[in-house]
């Protein structure tokens, strides 16, 4: 079965990003397909590579990035939510005249159309948030 | 096919569980996760919510979230079933859609 995942909460806020990550791992382990994880609202904060938790804590950004790489998952960060929260890739940084970019490996910035498409193409859409 | 409702907030913090149980159709299911697991504990001021849904809605609780909060399974309301993340995945697959009560 094809699952779509929507994450509306940032890492280390409450538990939604952890729950979504554990669900995604369990779904993949059961042979289901996860084509895309969409990060919306504060969920875009899962996509900044400047995240530096203590070394004995889980690094959710790297965990998501690793899962995406291993299972070829399209990890999309909402562009409008990202702009508001200071998350940008090299192109966005250039466009808006910023002095740097911070999008983590395995993530890409795109629009809400990707969420709509996910909702249409996936058999189930599972939402995690606060 | 019926809906799977997920509730991730404690009934002592938000009224999501109360609203969910009030509006969920007979034959649907609820998964209590994160702080929502407190809704599955017997002998509390909010226990009547889940206990009252018996026979109408199947109630599941996420085991790892119970463990993370030190809630042992013998404290659960009768009829509440414990699932792990794999069981969560199965519930999503078995229901026609999932509604998160955020």
C-alpha cells in the first residue's frame, strides 16, 4: 500500500516528528511504500541542517535525511512555511538575497501542490502534528 | 470502510478525545498516541470517555507511548487494545482513511 506522511510540527517541540519517523520506519519494514513526506507549518524545521542536538540525543533531521536516502523518499518542505521560518536552499537564498542557506541533505523545497498530489496518489495520508 | 481516528493529546489538556468520541461513527476506531494515551487509563476523571465508547468504537493505544510515560498495561480501561508501531501501520491500512484530531 502507498502511504503519504504529513508532518506539521517541528523536531523537539513535542512528539509528532518522532511519531511520524517511527511510523514511516514501521510502514517501510512491513513492505509498504512511502513516496513522499511533506513538511508543513512548523514541520519545515525538520529540514534545517544547522540543527545540532546534544550528541547523546537523537538527531531527527539526520534520521529523516538518512531514511529518505535509504528508501528513496521524496522529502518536501513547503516553500511559504519555510520562507517564514528562515529555511532556504541555495536557489532560495540567492533569490531573496540571503547570506547563506540551511536546507538539509535529502530535503527539497516545493509547494503545496506536492501535498495535494500526495493526497491523490497515496492510498492513505497520515497526519502528524501538535 | 470505517475511519481510524488518532488522538495525540491528553484529555486533561484538550477536548480532542471528547469531540472525537462524540462524533465518531459506530464501527470506527480510535488510536490513542503520545499524550493521548492518558485517555486509556482507568480510574481517572476522564476514564468514562473511553469506557463509554465501548461497543460503539474500538479503542487502541500505542504501547511505546505508554512505556515512555511509565503507564503499565494493567492500568488500562477494559477492552482497550495495545498496539506497537507495526500495529499502527496495520490499523491505517485496515481503515479507509485516517483522521488526526490535532
